[in-house]
């Protein structure tokens, strides 16, 4: 199954009907189908990579968090552990599965009895058969109630269970800015859960620090590290402090990417360039565009301040721009802006064509104050 579109009202400081669409909309060339797009059904494509760009505090992270909420619901049928209130949030999730399109809607609320879990209210699930002849009207109203959704469920549980049947890792959200000592344990637990070959750890380590020749987990909180020919055991905290931030984040992100590509789940990365050389980021993006590597239709969704990364994209409908006005808004580069494909995307951004430039006047004001 694959997520196609999410829509939310009442979510954080976002405008109502805040919509992110993962369905390819613009013309699909043979080159796009080879590198940029993932085929779900005949003529039904989503992106292999999708970028969200914008100024600082413009809503990039909020956009990724909304996607993460929706992925959590379709993965575990619950929503918990989020850092804000659920009250007043309404969600619409559209996904594709086995020849059918599903439209799920719900309202969320808080509860004290269930700790930090969300309550699901007014849940509805509808579906329709996918036909390529109706692709242009794919989201139009012509939905039938899904028969699987008739049963009642606990108030903290989604009726999507009756369609998807079992929990699954359908997405992982990686926030480099919130990295903690538990990171290694989380990564190794995922590796064990998905039966990942341990040799990938050594391969990834060589990319970020050639002094490291081996890293093995002893137990949940201790690791054995071979560094410059000497082997020593470390606790999670000690290992986190010993390795550089770039090595730590590189190990975590690249192993998550390996898992994503091998298992076919989607990977969301906030500030993908954080602590990374540009070449490493570009290489990661290109892994998802390579069909020989990305054999299971995994998607990479990321936010970035590196506008040059957008020049790796042939398409424009997989690039979204956030703005913080009265409310956070999100626009699609293809649908909402006139764009000349012969121009570099990074050049247009640096020309402030999409109102994404740094506030130059504020920078100069600070400089003047420092000069006094």
C-alpha cells in the first residue's frame, strides 16, 4: 500500500485544509518513470523522492510531522507520543492498496485516561476501484463505504485495522536535530526486527569514519567498537559522546535508508543536510531514484535548506514550498507557480522567486547594530 494524499484542519498552526499530495500530477516522461516515479498501478505513480523547502520557521517540520501522524495511523492504527494536542484536529488520508483507493476521515481528541494517545471520533472509511481512465478525477466524490469498516473498535484505535489487518513499518521519521543516546538502540532494534544483514553497518561506517572497522551491539545499552585497531566496549551514552555528530547521524540515517530500500517502507528526514557533506546527501537521494537499488518502491521525503539539491529533480510536482503567514501554508512548485524548466531550480530560489530568501534587511540591521 502507498499513501497518496493527506489533508488536515486544526493541525498545529497550519491553515485549514492543509494538503500534501504524493501523487504525480505533471507530464510523465520515460526518464521520469525510470528515475523520479514509482508505479503503483497502470498509469498511477507516486514519487521516489519529494522535497519540502522554505524559510526558517516556515512550516517544513510541521508538514513532515503531519505526514508522520498519518503514517502512524496506517502503520499501527494508533496515534501516540506526539508533542502537541490532538484536540480539534481532523484528518483525511487517501491511500492505494491492491487495486483500490481508500478514503479515511477522522476527528481527533485528547484523553487523560489513555495517557498521550489520541481518541478517534467520527471515523469513516470509503473505497473505490482504481481505473486509469478515471485518473484525472481520482479524488472526486464517487466512493463506496468499505465493508470492512463496519465493526466497532476501541476509541483509541483506527478502523483502518479492518483493511490493513496487521501493524507494519510503513514509514520511519528521522529528526537529526532531536538525536539522542537511544539512537543506536533504536537502529539496532529495527535491524533485528527486519533481519538486516549486520555487514551493512561496517560498510556504512567506512563512509563516515575510516578509523572504525567494526561496531557490534553487546546488549540493549552496550556496544563494542573497534577504532584504529583497538576494540573497546561503550555504553550508549559513551558511544554517543565518543563518535562525531556527523558519524553518528551518518550511521543512523544511512542504515535507515538501507532498511527503507530493502524493505520498501518510506523514509522521512527533517533537514537532510544536517551535519552532512553535500555529496553524501546527493548520493542518498540518488539511491532512491535508482530502480536497480530501490526495487521495492521506497519513497524518500525530506526537508532541506540546500536549494542546490533541487537541481537533482527533473520534475517540479514533487517539490513543495512552505510559507508562514497568518497560518502555515504549503504550495506545490508545479501547480502553484509558473516555472520555466530550462532554468535551474536553485537559481530561482536564490532569486527569491518563491519568497524563500533569508531576510536580508534584518541581517543588515544586525550588522549595523554590531558596528555601533
